């Protein structure tokens, strides 16, 4: 689904206001003119200003051309687009629900393989990309950045 800039702008404004509300609860450091809330407040102000600019720009463009607030992207006008979207969402859910039990590596390889097959890649190419992408992500996050990815069934092996 493709949202207009006005709806995206409203979402940014709401997020910015939420950030301001949360930052107001941060502690103040004694004897300093600024505290832990300074950076979140600056970022929140940027979100609110950017969101307002998006809303104003979209309203001005809509006055000239008109058009719906919410419209389906061209890709979602075909069943293949819906299948690809379902495969992506399925991958996310599989990592959340199955990843801790089975491990990042098998869930990622299986999920990417399904996604690439839904996108109609040849089986050998899909398998190679699934394994290669998973290996690259594992190296980047688990090895280089030291993010503790779930090992699941491969505990003690990897």
C-alpha cells in the first residue's frame, strides 16, 4: 500500500510528539544547562517540522491534481505482489517466532529461499542467494558487530 505524504507526515508528527513527551521525563543533570533529553528533543522537533512540511506539501499538490489519500501500489494489483508481501511478512514472523528455537541461520536460509522462489528466481540461484545473504548477515551482525543472534539448534556448533 502506498500512503500519501500527508499521512506519512501525520505519522512523523505523532512520533515527534511522543518523543517530546518521553524526553520530558528524562532526568536533569545538576549544574548543567542541558541533560539527557536534549538530543531526543532536537530529533523530535525535526520529526514534527519535517512531518508538517510533508503535510503542507501534500495538501498543496492535492489542491492542484486531486487524488486519493490511500492507493495500492502497482505491484499490489497483481497476485504475485501480494505473494511477495506475504513472504516478507512471513520471514519477519518466522524470525520472531521460530528464530529463538531453531536459530537465525536455518530460519533465515529457509525464509529467504521461499521469498526468492516467490519472486520467481531459479531454484539454484535462489538457494545460493539465500545461503550467501544469510552468511553475509551472520558475519556482519554476529561476528563484526557482536550482536547475539539466536543459535537455536546449532548451539555449540556455530
